C-alpha cells in the first residue's frame, strides 16, 4: 500500500507531465493516460492527497476547457463509473468528465458508446441517471 508521501510524489509527477504538455496532442495523451487513475485517488484517506488531486483537476479543467478538440478517455471513465467499489466522490467527479468528454467525441464514436452509456446507468441513483441521460 502506498504511503501518502508516495501518492503525493506520483501526483506531482503527473502534474508535471500534464503541465509540461505543449501541444494539444501531448495534453490529450497525458490526460487520457492519467485522468482515470487520478480520479481514483479522490478516495484516498489522506487529506493532502485529495487536496493535490483537486489542484490537478483544476489545472486539467483550465487547460481542456479552452481546447474543445482535446478528447477525454470517455470509455475508461464509463468503466470506472460502473465500478461498484468506487466511492461516491470518485463517481461524482467521473460523471463530470464523462459529461465533458462525451460531446467532444466524433458522432460515430458517440454512437458506439451510447449503449455503454445507457448500460452504465442501470442501478445508479436517479440524479446520476438524469445527469448522464441528457448526453
């Protein structure tokens, strides 16, 4: 099991990788690789780790909101959303990035993932269903 120091070191490395991405392609690659595992760190018992994750998510948001062509790892996020072991905090933030990423996908990819999106809603709370059903 990783210590809080180990987790913070890993998060700093991820922050550096995302922060040093100079092109949209580099940013998309880094976000696609690191966003799902970073979201899982929101379930950490350590306040410092959760705080660092929030800082990183704020940075990601600032970078991707102004770049609508950046694709997010929607398929990975849908799988993560379906995980019954995920904390509600992780699930809520995962929904945010699904909602942000799904409309950015090409229409053909949206159609491919539509059934996964609908299936992921089964057994989920009504507010979650409402937030994702609008996609």
